[in-house]
C-alpha cells in the first residue's frame, strides 16, 4: 500500500488496537512505534506527512501521541477514521487501567501490592525528572525563556493556578518578541478560561468528574506529564477528592500500562465513582483532543508562521515544563520516604540518563523489588 491509498476501517481499527495494547514507554515511544508502523512498514504516510502531523499534534492542547493517532486516522479515512483510530488507541489502555483500578480498590491494603506501589513511585519520579530535563533542553531556546521558566517555577511554588501560569508565560513571551521587533506592543491572552476557582468540598459525582476532566483535557498543553499539575490543582487543592498518595498511585498505573498516559484519568475516575466514573473521566479527558484535531488542525501551520503567535506557543511550552518540574518535586516528597525509595529513584535516574534503559523495564524491575520487599 502506498501513502496515497486508503486502508479499510477494519484495518485501521486493528492496527490501532494493536498499538494501544503494546505501546509501552510514554509518548516518545508511542510516536516512534507509529513512525515505524505507518511510514516504514505500511507506507500509509510519507516521512514528510508524518512529521507535519506530529508537529500539529505538538502545537495543540492534549496528549500528543493520541492526537497523532487521530490525525493519522483523519488523514486516511476522514471523520470515521478519526473516531476509529483515536478510540482504538485509547480503548486497550482504558480497559487495562480499569481492571487495575478495581484490584487497587479491593486489594490496595495487601502488603504485596503496597510494596509494589511503594517501589514503583520513586521510579515514576525519576521518569518525570528525565522528561523535565529533556523537555527543558528543547523548550529553553534563549536566556529570556530560561528566565521565564524560573519565574513560572516561582509562581507555581506560590500556588498560582496552572492556567494562570501558562497564560502569563504565553503573554510574556509574545510581548517580548513583539517589543524586540519594535512592533506595536500587543498582549495575547489565548486562554479565555477562568484562572482562579475557590476550593470546595463538593461530593463526588459522575457529571462533576466528566466536567472536570473535560476542562483539563481542553487546556493541558505541552506534554502528558503536565497533566499532573492540573490533576493536583483540580482534585487535591480545589475539590479535595484525592490524596497525594492516590494521585501518585494513579500516575504510577498510568506509567506501567500501555497506551496514553492520560488514562491516569480512567484510574482516578474508577477509584472515585466506579465504572461510571472511569467512563466519564476517560470520555472527558480525551474528547477535546478529537475536537481540536478535527477543527483546529488546519490552523496550526498559520500559527507558526506568525512570529508573535509562535512566541506565545514557546511561552506555553516553557510554562508547561516549569509546571512539570514543580509537580515532580511535590510528588517526590510523597514518594521518596526512606533509603529504599531514595536508592530506587537514583538508580532509575542513572539508568534512564546514562544507559537509556526503557522506562517499562525499570518499572517492571521496581515492581519485582517491591513485591519481594513487601512479601
């Protein structure tokens, strides 16, 4: 099959079900697998077509690897392909995470499971730390952006909301570029969402879960890992529905299962409201990605052609990396509690950076160590 030919809907569904089942290792690994599958193995896309859709996925809010899958489905089979590719990539992970969540709710107090989660958490922190390092090297393109990253870290540490941090970073970066070009100063505010919401102790509801995850899915920008900042702000600080321990457990499950990291939402939905909560959370977090790819994809190339708009996006990326760094520190305090967890975190970080070990092998090794320690 050549790049100009169209696969059947059944073929599209089967290949994305396969990828959703075996795609371990996070967004970077997912993207590499898709490039091998669709450019080299099946020749559904040319290298240039694949790169264009990857760039578009990285420039809109949401999970980049999932949106890349949706872009590919839309390219090959239109609206039907968009829905089938995205749903089939998400479905295996959502089912697996729901089963794990059911076991967590029922057996979470068992010493063995406690030991496994205790050992996995510091490895997850090391994975996030590596992501911060890699993303930071890409995002901080200048001294100004480095300074902006430091300001974003300070704002987040002072409990300024994630949306406010990203909006400030976007406006500051676009204003800096505008002034440097001696153009008419103009402030850009690309996010028209309320920036501050008072904390409440509202009861958990399925509708509330859907709306919370719908809101998060519409504004999470830059990386799957920045999702952690929004989850913490929404479910720990604002709604008080989760504890720090439950959040890091959810992140751990999202890391050692295949498919999108955003299925962390499925785990949270299940432990808060069972199967209806898992369905509502999954639908809410992924729905904006489908809509943004369908409606906003054609506009993305025009954004990068505008220096001011492009600078605003650079600011959002820097702000996203800063949010990840702060949340990693906050979660590390809950995950690294003794010498055992500290050694695991340091060993995982060395393995990731020095030896480039795949994260799934580190998580598997930590799970074995935790099982033995907790046995």
